[in-house]
C-alpha cells in the first residue's frame, strides 16, 4: 500500500540505503538490560524479576483505561518485526543525485518506514501523513502489493492466499474499526521513532476514525504530547446528502515527540533589547480591536507618524483599541512603534509597546503568542 507520507528531516544520510531495519524487540531488551541488569537471566529478560524491581509502578488491576481491539497484539508485533527490504535508487529519473537535499521514496509505506529506521531514527523534524480514511468502503489502496503488504492483507483476511480480494472494510463487518487500527498502529509507532526530540507529526482524518485515532495517538505518543486538533474546512458549499448533516470539515491531529509545553518559547512572545532604550526590554502588541466604527466612534481616526507624516487610517470594521487622547499620551511615552522603526520588526501598521516590567506585573512572565487551532488565523501584524 502506498499513500501520502511526507517527511522533513535534518540529516546527511539521505542517499544511504539500509539493508535491513533493526530488531526492536532485541533493542528494547538491550535497553532494559542496561537499566536493570539484574532482570536478565540466561540472555533473556526475566519478566517476573522486572515486575519486582518496578514494584508499585506496575499496575496489578485487570481493569484499566485504554484502547483495545482485536488484532492489537499482532499490530504491535508487526511494528517490531524487521524487514529485509531495501531502497533501490532510480538514477535515471533523479536530478542532482549527489548534491540534492531532498528525497522522494515510492513504495509500501510500512516497509519504507522500517527501512528508514537505521539512518533516520530520531532525525525527522516534521512528518505529515494523509492515511486512507475508513469510510465503510475499501480503505486499502488498490496497488500492486509487495510481499510485506501481501502478508498483512492475508492476516487481516482482506485477500486469500492467491492475493485476490475477499472482503472490504464495510460497516457491516464486525471489525470495521479494528482493521483500520491494525493498519495504522505499526505505521504511527515507526513514525514516532523517526521524530527528533522536538519533532511533531500532523495526521489528516475525517469523522469516521477521528475519535479512535486520537486515543491511538494518546497511547503511542502520550496524552501529554497532544498539541491540538485543527479543523480543516474542505468545502464551502453544502454537500449533496440525502439525509443527515453536510460534513464540511475534516481534521488534522498534531502530536509532539515530547511534551511540547515543556520549555517551548515563542518567537512572537520574546522581549527585545534595543540601544535606544537600554535596560528596558519590551515586546509589542496589536493596536487594533475587532470592533466597528459605529461601536467605537472615538477610536475611528487616522494615526500619523510624527517622524515622517505617514498616515495609518483605522479600518471601519476593526478600529484602534485606544482613543485619540490615549494615543497622544502613548506617543509622549514612546509606547507607539511604527513600521520601519526597527529593521527586525516587520510590521505594516502601528503597534503598542509593552515594557517588560509593566508586562510582568500585568500578566506574569509567561506571555507568548498563542496560535489558534482553527487554521483561520486572526489579522496578523507580520507580513
């Protein structure tokens, strides 16, 4: 099966070809052995001893919260099973093979993900995947499957031993969600391995599996690594449905490799040190307000840059956030910044300067620009 799988990476190994992926079961055992050598007996992990060492950190309750489905154990083993597949360079259709900083890979994505583990493990900055949606029809693409996918299709009972399709993932089948989750689990597990510590993954999905995908990612990445769900408006006109509601939105789930809230600083939220006001760090803030001229008539006026006479009229549908009287006070106290006042500040209209000491008193020392999850950003100051 092939699908859209985009990776953006930071590595010099883009042209290296891996003969086989590592055996993750052995790697995990080696990691456990390094951390707890007393849990190793006869070259194997003594699970009962490991549970003793973990003591109260091991859950003994048979009831626990989580996402479970038929085939999950096999899906985990599928992610851990190494591949012997290789990547074959296509010199004839390639451009600038020796110098390019880009790579395009075509093939079964599960096998490719395994091949990439050797040289790209922990090196991918951002991954975007657009997996096949589970719409009640066939969610597996009708490609010329290689051996790895052939085995997978036989295991999920989608083809017989001769490779002929025997079923679809229809809603009438008892494992409607399970088959889709079995397909997704190993791919997401392997994708996470490729991410850098500050890397993120974006996953497109629709209503059919959005809830299941969220819980699956919570398990693979961790709930604390959930960043946001971005609704994406796929149509502006109503869909022609015989009943129900026109589904105008799909979604993009975003997860980070590690807890994205820990130690993240926003470029928009930092304070600036400048020579004209030494010892007084500052940040800037939008000087407009989402109100009309009719609602705020005293804030509907033109700001004039006293240095060069450049005029900045108010928008009738988005007035200034201050009155003319307040503007005069701010100008006297150097609180207004105009375009081209600072080369590093790419603004197109006047903004309000906040001194750091005043800002901390007002908000605390945690101010930062906050992106919005709607993918419909508010009016921005940046060009």
